[in-house]
């Protein structure tokens, strides 16, 4: 199942980056506690990122679907009943804890999402006490000798609802459950609260968490305008890592700076947010990507680029058509699943899960049928080469269409910039003013830290 899940994730996500996997104990009982931004996909991503098996705890509602129940049971998923699921069946929570205890006592790993449910936004919600209760109760049963480690995990998706996006799986330093047992017998509630607070703090350190969600637009704007400047600053990163991990650290610094300016000088922050809104409004109205704003191509270069892409499009068209002929039916099934299955209030959070599960079924069934028909007509070894061509041709077809759309949008934006130089100059002036404000705030904060 891990092999199948990795294959499915490899087709849905462009890249899955794993950071600090050395922090995960190779043996012994481990309780993984993670944020939960992307429904069942979060379990798939964590489970496929590690060489050891992780038994996840999931809502009993997922087990109401018979095929999914069969799959989850064989993957080691442990059902848990929440108060909102069935108040009359709350006794099953104790049964779930006992099932987790048996797994951990065997020296295996359990994964839990202490937020409880998943949300469309990526902010960490209130961390429930279940993980801390489970860890302390089990360690207490063994008089602090079990050696249970709690490993916090931070999941960051570049665009979780978009096909071929990126994921960062960030593992934190383990927490020894026995370290919080000192006064557990006399002050059980306080010990659970301390461990819960520590788990929450560790998870927040591994993701981008904004104390004020309404500042997210400003943080995103500063990121687009200033991230490259920060990357070019020497010795700004605490440690080298994969690209997404380094970007996360820089964006965390941007978010902290934005929160500090809002806290110390709210009028200045509001004025910046207002100018940023004007800048983004005109970019959206003219439909101009920021990378073209600084250096739009001239007429000769634009014509040469258009000709070059036309040649590439012509040469790649046969492979793209071949891929789309085979992927059309399963792609329509996946599109229907993405449109129909996610809950309206959690559409972004459940899109990836719906697409992955529907894709495994639809593409697997359709491609198998195609191969069977081809084998009946042509036999071996032609069928082997045909079967191997289907996945790669499907990806080429997808990228062909996506690049075609991006090319058209880029050509349109280039024409707009060539025909409206005054608009470009105005946007460049707004952008330079915004960058100057960011640079000034960056220097002030850096001087304050040094002081």
C-alpha cells in the first residue's frame, strides 16, 4: 500500500520535500502529531515519507464508506469517534486509545492530528488534548520506562487544491513523554495542558502560522515583492535545506515582521496594506504577471519567442493528443469527483484527497482496460511498450495544455505592456515604493534586534 500511495502522490504532487527526517527515531514507540490542512492526504504524505509504518487515527465517519473502510483497515488506520460524530458512542474513544496503546507498546508508530478536523485555510487551529492524554497515560502505565517519543510534524502545501503542486514535510525535534510525568499523578490536568501547549508550540514552529489571519494578504504580498531580496541576503538562513524549507523559514520571518509592524505602528501597516491593494488591483485588472513587469520583451524578442513556442507546440502536438485521448475519460471522472465529493465548507482541504482517490480508481481502471484491449489485438511485447507510454504521455498532455495556457497569458500580457507603457511605469513606481517601505522596515527591525 505504501508503494501504491507513493505512486499516487507522485502523480498528484510535483514534488514532496522531506526535511529533518533524521529526527524521527528509527525504532521504538513514536507518536506523530501534525497539523491537518489537507484531509486524508495528510496521512498519505506522512506515511509515504518514512520507512517505518505509521498507524493513523481517523474519524469513524471515513469507515462508513465500505471500500474506504477496507482500504483504511489494511493500512493500519484506527477509527476514533468524536463527540460530533456520535455522542451516544463516546465509549469508543477509550477503545481507540487502547488500540493505540497496543500499537505503541509493540514499538510501532501512531499518527494523530490534534486539531481534530481539517480546514480550508492553513492556519493551525486549537490543538486538542487527546495526543497529550494518550502519551502521558501510556507512559504512566509503564512508570516512565516505555520511552515514548512525540514527534511534531509540519505540513506545508504550496497550493493543496491544485494538481502538480509542492509539499513540505517538516519533522521537529522529538519530545520525551516521560519528561512531563514529574507531577502527573498529583496534577494530571496541568501536566496534560503543559504537554499540549508544547506540542502546539512545536507544530507552529514547523509551519507558517499567522496570529492574525486577516494579515495573510499582506504577508503574501510582501513575500512576492521581497522574497528574492531576502534570498540574496548572506547568512540569513539558520540552516540549509530543500527549497521549500528555506522558503518557509524566510516567509516565517516576513510574517513575524508584518505582525511586529502591525503591533508597533498600525497606521503605517494600514497605509502599506492600502497601497499594496492598489498595486494588486491594477495587476489583476491588466492581468499582468509580476515577472513581466520589470523586463517586458521587445517586439523583436516577442516575435521570436512566439515563433519558437509555435514550433515546439507543433512538434509536441502528436504526443499531447495521444496522451489526452487516453486520459480524457479518467480525467472527467476525477473532475466530477473534485466537483461533487468535497464538502462545500472544506472544498480546498478535501480536493486533493478526492482527486487522488478518484484518480487511482479511474486511471487504474481505464488504463487497465486499454492495455487489455491492446493485448488482445497486438500481443506482447508491443503491449508492454504501450502500457509504459500511457503515464508519461498523460503527464506530457497535461503540461502541454498548461504551458499553452501560460504562453497565451504571457503573450497577452506582453502585448498589453508594449501598448500601455504609461501603465507599466505607474505599476513600477508603485512597486518600487512598496519595496522601499519593506526595505526600511527590514532595516529597522534588524537594527532593533542587534540593539
